[in-house]
C-alpha cells in the first residue's frame, strides 16, 4: 500500500512559501516533495530555485503557478 494512504489525518502537507519572481512578490503552495524536487532540479541545472521558478513562470501555459510547478516536476522526472 502507498505511504500516502497509511498516513493518519493531520495538517495539510501543502506549504505556502513567499517568493520573488522578477522583482514581484508572490506566494506558492506546494507539498514538501515538490519543493524538494524543485531544489534538486535547480541544483542539477546550477540555478537558484528562484531563477528556475522564474524561467518556469515565463513559459507557463496555465494561470495557476503552483499547478504549473507540479506539472513541471512531473514532466522533468518522467522524461
């Protein structure tokens, strides 16, 4: 069984963080696993996480940045 099913109910695993993208402050809500993945991807690309998010933001096709970041991580690890 998945580790997600076994967890007892508790606080939401979604964490809201404030970031600055191209000089504009915004907040992004993501689960820890996605934040960790963004850090790993940024390190692999030798970029700060904020710069990676800025690049993703410029190329996004969806209005919601949090969803766009999740899809980016999924696509990155699927290829």
